[in-house]
C-alpha cells in the first residue's frame, strides 16, 4: 500500500519501523521530523503545507492550528515563509534583532550580530543556565559577553531593562569582569575590593582600579598556593596592561596581613 503524501519509512537499529515526513518549499527540501505513526507524519506534512501556503501572517494564530508539527520546526517554517531565510534552529527574524524560541513561552532576544552563531548552534537549558555545544563542550551563552561562570546577576552583571531574556549587547552591563573582584562605594567614591575564598572569604584589599584589584587577586592566589592550599583557583587574565606593567603592579600591591600569615 502506498504511503500518504510527504511520508516515507525508515528502520531503527532494532528493526522496528518508524515514519519520517518532509516537504519542499521554494525549491528547498525540508525534513519535518520522525514520527511513530504514518498518521502523525502525514499530519505534520499537511500542517506544514497549510502553514506555507496560507496567506495569514499571524504567528500565534497559525501556531494554534499545529497538532503534529514540532514547535521548533514550526518556527523555522514560519520564519522561512515570512522572511525568505531558512535556519535549522528556531529563529524568527525581526527588524535589527531576532527571537530564539526555546519554547512557545520562553523566547530569547539577540542582536543580528549573533545570527550566524545561533543559526548553527542549538541553545539548551540546564539548571536555569543556557548553553550551546561548541567544539564538543557545553558553553554558557553568557561567556559571549565576557561574563564568567561564577558571575552573579545584579552583582557582577545586569540586564539594563530588567528583561533577563533580552541578550542584546546594549541591554547587558558588566559590573565586575574579574574573578574575586567587586565594585563598591566608599566615602562617595567607587573602589574595587578583592576577596579570595579559601575556607570562607578572605578580604585581599581595596584598590583604586579594577585592574589593581584583579592583579591583587592573582597575587593572593600565588601566596595561598605556596602555603600549601592546593585548591584549583581560577586567575585573571589582564588585558589592560602588558607583561612589564603587570610585573610592576604585582610587586607593589599590598595584600592583607591575614592572607600573608595564613
């Protein structure tokens, strides 16, 4: 018996049958996914056909008509239909930015500068964090903004408009970019405090510049490691000064007596 339009069969390694569906639109052959039954695969094909041929432009209205087509595939087809660009990831282009749909209710916003990257990298969510797989590693998407894994929102970085799903560059402010360093207000002046965690937090010192505080943190790491603390401390890579400037600053910075006498 012939299969229904848009459907073909495949076999799993254990020999069981499953069904795949596909459609061609604007000379592009698009896989719609795999399904347990022929009815579901054909249903996805019909929904995709209706979506691509419909004159309706409402994203929400057409989404409500989907029962078989996977949501992520719906987004890619809707974007292809309305913008002429096909992406394998669930991206919807807007003016000067794009939306990335994790689910129908969880939508991220990015600058077009990131379009090439996210059109080729799928975002996953784990434990409240957002990751992509890059060269076999799970990479937190915040790292693209220079935000460290240890960073705490509203202490080390913040979303300016309050929307934690808006990852456009103008909406992200880096407050503290170095390990062990935080910006503080003291006597009406902004200063930088360095802290190292050993068996609890130890204050390293307070410094006039972020660079000084970052170098002081590195120096404190060297001190405690020489004293036998074998914890795998992360250190700061300082981009503001060259090797000579780093060495000079490293030698003159004062470190808390409590750390020196551990």
